[in-house]
C-alpha cells in the first residue's frame, strides 16, 4: 500500500513538472509562430513559395 502512494506521489510530481514547463513555454510565446519553422525547414534560403491558385473546376461558373 505504501508503494502505491509513493508511485502516485511521484507521478503527480512528474505531471506537475511537465504542466509547469508547458505553462512556462506558453507564457514565453514559444508557440507564437506555428507554421514558420516547418516552412523554414523545407527552404534553406529563407524564402517561401508563392501560393498557387487552383483552377476552377470545369462546368462550375
């Protein structure tokens, strides 16, 4: 029974640690740029491709 309480305490401590880290990262705006890093990874020179407009489907006006 003591082991169950110990494991419960340790798991709550670890969960609190991760919750604190998440809240700290949100406060420091770590999630501000959601798509920039993914696009920079694909383009080493820092340029972004221009979006291409999709052609209209035939028969729809």
